[in-house]
């Protein structure tokens, strides 16, 4: 799969997030990178920022949080285009959940990890 198509799948996954939820995402950008960090080569996505639940009145004047979706590790575990679509959607929702302060334990409980 080419990068342009993968980018489109990430955009589609974002478009599929319910509008009420998407409207609550604050100061956050979503980017695609080819490869995960060398120390975690199988990582599919990553949230880098201050979750909404940890922001207080001192939060301000900061760069946007980042949700990163890693293309090559995702493609490596998927056999079909449909698998990629599903995995990208799961990854995007998983990382948005971190933006909202939901940790991996709670995501496991909810069936999203």
C-alpha cells in the first residue's frame, strides 16, 4: 500500500469518530510516520501529549499533542486492505482514548487494546 492511500485511511478513521467525541479533541494533531521508533519497532501508534484529564489552569502556550500512526508496522501485521482499514481505525480510536486520559488497562476492559 502506498503512503497516500494509508494517509487516506487515517483520515477516514478520523471521519468515522462520532462528531460529538471529535469535537472534544483539543490542541491535538494526527500524523502518519513510516516507521516506529527503533526501540519499539512493532508499535502501531503513539500518543504524545498531556491528556485532557491532566490539563489544568496552567495548561497553555504549548505545542499541540500528537497522535502518531505508524504505517510500516501496521502494514507488516495486516494481510489484506480490509485488515489495514480495521487496524488503522482501532489505532486511531486507541490513541484518541489516550488523549482523553483513558489508559491501556481501561482500554483492555473496554475491548480496545
